[in-house]
């Protein structure tokens, strides 16, 4: 399968890994949009939130909780944002489900 995030998981493509366990991997975004910009991905290939099924419920919650843990480790006491871009209107560009963890600067609302 030609999926860049599966290639990062397999070690075929390099990435600055921040956290990994049997279910998830977190690494630095190649093109950071904030002082902290991590991506958290499941080891299982799921194309995106729209393709997630009931069997993934625990995994989706786990990704969010690990994001909170990494935000705490990064000292993001002022706050942070977790984001799932879904589909063309949201600008999803990689079709392996990923949670963005953005922090280290003030962010506007609503997002652009
Ligand atoms: P999306 O737009 O799909 O929500 O987010 C995809 C993210 O993946 C982007 O923020 C982009 O910078 C990041 N990205 C794309 N290719 C790579 C890569 O090869 N390595 C890393 N570390 N990040 C990538
Ligand atoms: Zn994949």
C-alpha cells in the first residue's frame, strides 16, 4: 500500500518520533504550523475519521488521551488544540487517520 504514514510506521520513511506503543505512534509534523505540531496516528491503517468503525472507538479515544499526555509533557499549560481534518473541505491531504496536536502559540477561532 502506498501510504506515507504506513511507511513511517514500518521505518521505511524517517520521522522524528516522540512516542510509540503497540497501538499508536506520534511524531513531529514535517511542516509545523505551531511551535509544537505533532501527529498521532494509529498503527492500523484507517483512511480517516469518516472511515472509522465502531471497533475503532477505543482507539480514537486513546489517540486523544495520548495527545493530552504529550501536551502535558511539552508544558503546554496555556492550552493547545487537537484537530482531525476530514475530507476535501477540511484539507485532509494524507489518508491515514491522524490527530494533529498544535500548541505553543495563541490560536484563532474559528479555524480558517
Ligand atoms: P492533513 O492535511 O491530512 O490533516 O495533515 C497531513 C499532515 O502531514 C500535514 O500537516 C503535513 O505537513 C504532514 N506530513 C505530510 N507528509 C509528511 C511526512 O512525510 N512526514 C511528516 N513528519 N509529516 C508529513
Ligand atoms: Zn496508512
